[in-house]
C-alpha cells in the first residue's frame, strides 16, 4: 500500500519522517524518493538482520536516512537524543517482513523446518516460541492461541501440546505443524488457510509482546508529532486494528488528533494478487491537530 502510505503521510521535502517498522526499507525508499531532495527518513526496527538489508537498500540516499535498532515504542528516546522535538509523519507497518519469513531461519514460517525461535531481536535475551510451548501453563497457552491467533481449536491444540511436550520438548517448526494438523483432522476446504497459520501468528505475537509494544507506542505518539503531522498504521490482525481504531477515536474526541480515515483502507485486488500476504491489511491515518493542520473533513484519496 505504498501510494496510500505516501498520501497518508503527506510526504514533502524538507521534513523528517519516521518509519517505525522499516523492515527491508520498501516504504522507506518510497518516502525518500517522494521527499527528495532534502527530506529525511529515520528507520527503526527490532531486527538487526533486516536493518542490515535496509542499510544496503537505502545506501543510495546517503545522508538523508538514519537507522536505529530499537522498538518503535522507544521513538521518544531517539527524538530526545537527536534534539528533534517532533516529526512530520510516522509510519507503522506491523507484522512480519519477507526476510523474516523466508530467510531468517528463526521459525516464522510453517513451510520450513527451523528452530522455533520467532524473536524479532535474537540478540536480546527473552523467551523463544519453543520456550513458551515447553513451559507455559495450559491456561496461558490456550489464551495465546485463542486471543492472538483467533484459533477456534485453541483448547484442543493446547491439550495436544501438553501431551506432546511430556514426551519430547518442542524444538522445531515441523513438530508444531504436525501437531496442529493432528488437531485439525483430515481435509481442508478449498481456499482455507493452512491450519498452522493462526498458531504461528499467535506465538509470534506472544514472543515479541507485540500488543504491549503497540499500546506503549499509542500512549505516546501524539507527543512525537508536530502540529499537522500524520500517523499511518497498517495492521494485519483484528486485535491490533481494534487498538488503533479505538485510540484514534479517543484522540479525536479529546481534540488531540483527527481521523482522516473513518473506515480503514484495504489493498486493491491487484495488490492482493501480487502479494497475497497483504490481503488482511488495514490502513488508518490520523493527523495531529494544530495551526499547521490544513485538512478539513475526511481525506480525499487519489485514484489508486
Ligand atoms: C511488515 S514488516 C515492514 C516492512 C516495511 N514496511 C517495508 O516496506 O520493507 C514489519 C517489520 O516490523 C518490525 N517490527 C515489529 N515490531 C517492531 C517494534 N516494536 N519496533 C520496531 N520494529 C518492529 C519487524 O522486525 C519487521 O521488520
């Protein structure tokens, strides 16, 4: 949803924009192009490996970008250190990058056989997906599968995990895939997602405390935006989208920010065809209220 991001952020030269989930730098490169010749982009990511890829991709923009290895929830510290009181726009494109899924070797994909790690930042000590599967209580596991994965078979999967881990501790993705397939039983309807999709998503969210990070960010972000500054969030999960939607409404009610999307924008059919992972994306935009704020009413989106 690159065009939607550029329009949503109201990208212009001479300003500083933050990509809080820079990944391999796809959106960041588009922002740098749009804000040439002197716009600046600061990219944040928790994953040191994707930051390396971003550095290579963004190298042609030389001094116009900076990369930071940290969570987007720590943006306040970055602004303070840089002596920058506020920025013109902040983007979050939540979820997983293609690199993490396909090349990280950290067990994000149920299509590979890899160690069940799933930490965005493997340099930081913290529980891996295998640690959670091997040590969480049944109640905690069921909650993770049901809430973070919206998995209807959460109880059954939890029971199977408890039985399986007594025999062999979980180590690899394929151990978990086999177990989920067992919970589902034979047969899958046409077009239905792989049965392990929800369980993998749930564990990744739990391992990285993704909802907690988002809550911290949403608690602070209006203070990090200049008047008229824009926030664009792309979420892929109903829990995340609900958190963003509720916060945007609360800010509007208190006169702090204005919603520029009443209903979230979805990717075009053509984009979904090109990139099926985008199918559940929802994009929301808000603007910090202030003297610089020029938009009136809901935003008019160009033909995209
Ligand atoms: C969907 S990808 C972003 C892709 C990027 N927009 C692009 O165009 O290449 C999401 C990225 O967010 C990062 N991420 C997830 N949670 C984060 C957090 N709390 N702070 C910073 N980065 C985070 C992940 O490591 C991943 O690289």
